[in-house]
C-alpha cells in the first residue's frame, strides 16, 4: 500500500474528532499558477467529550493546481498541540457573538438574496462547495447537485440535505469513503 491509500488508512485509524470550523484560519504562504502552499489553523475536540479542553492543529499543504480546477496534494504536514488560553478565549467569544447574532437575525429583502447568489464568483462557489462537502460528508458531485438545486443558498441546501438524509433518500455512493 502506498500513496493516497496509505494516507487514508492512517487517517481512518486516528481518533474521532469534532472540528470547530468557525475557528479555522487559512494562510496562503506561496502561490504560483501551477502550485500553491497554504496553512490551516484551527481548534478541535477529541472524541465526543464536549466538556474537554479543545486542542489546536496546524496543517501545512503544498499542492499542484490542476486545470480541472482541482488541487493535488503533494505534501501535507499535521501538527497537533494543546490550545492556548488565548485561543480558547477568542473562540468562546466568537461562539457567543455568533449565538447572539442567531437570536436576532437581520432581515434581508428577497431581492438582496437573489442578487448575492447571482454575483457569487466561481472561487466563492468553489469555497462553498468544499465547505458543503466537509459538513455533509458527501462527494463533490452530489454536493454540487445539492447546492445548484437550491440556488447556491447554503442554508437551504443544508436543510434539504438533512431532510433527505433523515428519510434515507441519499444513496451511499453520495458519501465520502463509501465503498
């Protein structure tokens, strides 16, 4: 076993985690037409113990840019450490602000929503697609189909995904790592 199979085998053996996507920070450190290097920093918790202290990670990627457009990972380094008190405090404040904003939503006119979806750049759509893949655990094709069917409205696509998932209407092939 070598290459991607070996990497996936190692990742499957790692303990279950819960990543806090709102804590993620991405730094692009090097960018050329055919190569990009970037670093992802964030917080996560190991296992299902939500009361435990979050851990921090830094993941360095060096990727080749394909014309499809896709990235081929050439090098990937993962560093895990205990989170600092400052990181924990900043994340707690961010979660509190997000929860407060969710309680008092800002009304948006329907025309504003349509205009914002119509003006999504290809890069913004790709970012939304990758996020949907990550959160739904679905492969790219099915995630794209879901987003397009819901007019690139992430929340609507997520709600529809949950309905279909609960009713077992999504085929197993739609999910990552399904054999």
